[in-house]
């Protein structure tokens, strides 16, 4: 969308430990990222770090940036740039007007959103959505996708929604927050209890019975792969359990969105262990009290990273049908379908591209 736009936007990847500052132009990162300790324990030091980081980036640029745009943890009033009480950035308490603060310091618009929304937006403008639509067009299919659900498997379970090319933020900045869905098996818990880094570690400990272990998700992946000693059955069950839980949540969410699905985040390297369970949930059955069963989704879900399924997805079920009362024929694709894929961009790049496009889109809207 903005690959030929020469405007520059300064960006930030905000973590609990480090802040990584950069700048994007024409959908390309144009400076070497600057990493600074977040100083999350002290608000004044944290704000100084933010000013320092963006100042260093600005000094590296050959042209004046038009905006600052980045993802920041919630809860927050993203529209007005006010950050609430954060779990991993303890200095933010009682409402911190971060957007207005940075606007005062740099004199340019500041746009803040959550990483799930920006991840989904990046994938919608430069990732899986245009890639699939391009393949559909190349194969002569009349089908096009405009909607996207993006989910991230990382520290936790994030999500974002793009509807017809627009980020769905919601009226309270909580649109797409899948992490609070009800857990499939533990009905009084949130779905994030089984999706994310902490969940992987907890479940492996539970399934293996090794309460003394302190293994990372990479360790547990290696055990599942058979390249590290450990309880392989427990490791495989861990990733399958995460896939089942994530799949259940995704099935609920995509029923409302009805579009493509893309997964990003640090745990996607284990996709071969969790994707079968996700696909089983999406293409599973549901029923009525009288025992009748039918497909859980109205649309068939395809794993777009599987060559055979991708081909079938692109092919669809197109045919020419007659326009009544005329000799004209129109193309009709009767196959209701959605696809799910692992991000090729990677979560960080997708978030950066999403932040860039989000800022330029809002700037253009404000000029109208």
C-alpha cells in the first residue's frame, strides 16, 4: 500500500526490558535499530529513554519524519495515547499521557496501538492477505479476501482484526483481544492459560511430572523433536494442547471475522507440532441437543502452508453460470473457504509495517 511512499515514520518495539527504536520509509526499515534499556521501574527514566531513543533515530534521518507510530502494551486509551496500569511496565500507573507527551517533545503526530492490531494490519497490507489475493488473481479466480484475523503466540496470546482494509480497534481499544476468551476445558479460566510461553512451560511440567524442571519453550521443542533428552510424549502433548486451545479460540473469532487467519510470534517455530490440532478444531464438528452434528464453521479451513491444501484453496469451485434472460455468463465460486498460515514476514516486521501504514493512513484521513 505504501511501498512507494517517501514519508518517514519513527517506530518503536516496546518490551518490558528493552525498547528498540527504528524508522520506516516505503515499507523498509531505513536505520539500524537502536536498543535501550526500558527503565520500566521508573516513569521519569522511562520517558527519558523514549525521548532519547527517538531523538537518536531522528538524528540519523536525512529527512524530517512525519509521525511516530508504535505498539505499546495495554490497557490503554489508544485513540488518545493514554497508557493505563501495565503489568510488565510497572512505572505506568494511573493513566500516563504518553502520546501527548511525545507530541510535545517532537512536534509531530503520535499514534499508539497494541501489537496484535499492528501485526494484523502489517499482514493485511504486505503479508498473507495480498499474497493470497495475488495467487487467486493469477489463477483466474473471482474470489478475493478483504478481512483478516491475526493472532500471536508469544509471551501471551495476542490478536488483531482487519476488516475491509481497516484495523478494527473497537470503541474501547480492545477489538481483537482474543486472550480473554473462555478456556475450552477450564471454563473459569482465560484461553491464554494454554497459549503462550508461560503456558508451554506450565503444561510440560504438568504432563511430564517433572516439577523441578525449568525448561524454555525451545528446550521443550527440542524434546518433542527428539534432539534433547526429556519426556517426548509430554512435549508433544504440550504443543498439541496449545494447538487445540488456540484452535478453539480462533474458531470462535473467525466465525465473526470470516476471513484469512495468520499466526505470528516466537512460538511459531513449533508449528508442525501445534497446527494439526488447530486444523482439527477449525474443521471439526458441532451439534444440537438432538444429536445432529455438522461442521463447526460455515467455511472449510485450509492450511495454506501445505502445498496440496493451498492448491485446493486457490482452485476453489469456480464455474460459469448464466444470467437469466440473457446470453451472458458470470463466474461463480461456490466454495466457502478460509485459510490459515504462519507469518512469512515475522511478527516484528509485520508490526513495524503495520505501525507505518497505520500512521500514514490516519494522516491521509485527517487531510481529507
